[in-house]
């Protein structure tokens, strides 16, 4: 058994957690890619807060970092496939498999079909695989699909999750308009709309996994307002009463087979005592209910990614959506 070789592509909060988890699983990190001037040139072990050097310097040039040869790149940069296209392409061109926390790649065929087709062809031509994973892999897709396996008849499936904005830094807080007034938020939505891919991609993957056919989709986003001044740690300020703590992003889908699906994702600044949750209700014969407390989405996104690495390396070449990757499973010991 040889060491599995990986490049950590993106060395922010998620990349730092992943660095430790990869090393714990016996993965040999051979490269690291970052853009922040205060990280480039430093040892990844120090950047990731390990308290020790691992002999890999953070490089601003992905081609240089990938040229050393790797089995897989663990990519943690942004959430949009349109902004991730070039990052994925450079990995695939180097013959390196990609696993990413970028949410749209979970199932991008409706929301970003051109980019998806291009990257699928590029991956196939280089004999490698591109796939996304994260907390949604277990909690929003396969756990729900498994629960549905206990159903005789299903009429409707409804899910809701909550995650803490402060776990992901100031850029994410800005993205969900933390601190904005309701009026400013509504103006932004009226002028620019709202990307519905994160929730929609999850439901599309679930519908696909169940072998159903969607006939209609609808999405909406609503603000979550502070009822008292609330500290936003990532922005280092208090959100005034009546201003946004975050948003609820919801998507509904109707299928040709008559099943109705709805999923709502609530991302906001937490108050004391709040925790990440995952809850699903299935209406049918019988009615079923699933609820997970203290899910810790930031960590379980990273641990799910690490457990998925062997699955991605073994998968057929191309862009493989999460419904086609098989059931996730715990990988004990070294991943080589």
C-alpha cells in the first residue's frame, strides 16, 4: 500500500481543518494552494494551526503545486461553479482527481449545464473524476434516502437545516447579508436575484437518486431578523435589532410521480445555545421523522470529504454527481 498523495487547494478555515484530517488518515500532502499574502510561502502546518511544520509551503501558483503529482486535489475556494471552473480545470488538466466542498457541483446539470458539460468532458479526457461532498452528502441526501427506504407510500418530503454563519468567516457573513436592513436586502434581491443552487442541487440529487422526474421547481429566500442586538463574531460587531442575522433559502419541487419535496436551509448568526440541526419529515404510509442535533456542519463537511476520497478516486472518469457516488461510509485507518 502506497501513500495517497493530495494537494490542499484553498487554505482557509475549511482547508485548515481538512489538512489535519488528511494527515490523521495517513494522506501525504504534497502541495498547497492559497492566495492570501500572509499565507503564501509559509508552511501549511503553521497556516493550518497544527503547531508544527509539515514541509509543504503554500503556493499561489496552482500549476506549480499540482506539478509534483497527486492522486487528488481537495478544493475549498468558493460556492459557485462559475467561479470554480478555472480552479477545477487546472486540476483536471494535470490528471488530478478533484473532491470539493463547492455546493453546486453536487448536481449542477440544471443550474450550470455549460460549465458542468465542459468539466465533465475535461475530466473524462484526462481519466480523472470531479465530485462534490460535504455535510449534505450524509445529512441532506443519503440519510434521507435511507429513511425513505422504510416507506411504503410517500406523498411529501420536507427538510430543514440550520448552520452558523460565524463558523465560516466574514465573506460568508457578507454573502448572507448579515447586518443589512430588511430594505437593503429586498433591494438587492429585486436587482440581483438570489442563487438557488445549494438547496436546489441537494433536492435534485435526491430526486435523481430515487429515480423520479421533476416537473416544476420554485425557490425563495427570506431574511432572518435580530430581535435583540446579537454579536456576529466573524464581523466583530453587534447586529442591531431588526437587521439581518442571515437568511432562509428554500426550494420546492413537484415530481411527475406525484411526490412533493421541500428543503429549507437557514444560515444565520447563532444566539447563545443554538446549534446546527438537521430535520426531515416524510408524509405517507407511514409518517416518518428524522432529527439530528449538534450536527457541526463545518466539521462534518470536512470529515465527509475525507471519507469520500477513496470513492472519488475509484469512480469512473467525469463529473460524478453525488447521487451517483454511492452511499458514504466511514473509512478506518490510512486511506492509501
